[in-house]
C-alpha cells in the first residue's frame, strides 16, 4: 500500500509539472492566457513593485515608514486594475482559454 501511495504522489507531481509547462508554453509561444492570468501576475507586481515603492516614497516624504503598509494595498489595487484591463483585452481578442476541472 505504501509503494502505491508513493507512485501516486510521484505521478501527481509529474502531472502538475507538465500542466505548468503547458501553461507557460501557451503564454510564451502562442500568447494564450488562462482566465485571470494577467490579474494574478499584476497583483503580485502591484504589491511587490508598485506598492512597496509607493509606500516607501510616501513614508519618506511624511517622515514615518509606517506608511509603507499603506502603499501595499494601493499597489494591489493598481495591479488588479492593470491586470483586469489586460485580461479583458485578451478576451476580446480570443486569446483566453478555460479548462474546467
């Protein structure tokens, strides 16, 4: 029984790797995106890049680095708006795929 569960875990891991490789290939080579792909990417970029930078600038200008926490949700909002507009554009152009699991 233990050997079977090990084989199942290995098979699931290999299947996840193949799925990720397929999604990356579709984005890179064919410019096809899964639903909400750009939103998810831009949320991370918004929080990490835009939000932290905005918060640090705001904190520096106001003399308290406590404002760095204010920049992160603003960056997330900016990221959601940018990603959502990119997703809508891709959907209009027919470059979005959806897989029901």
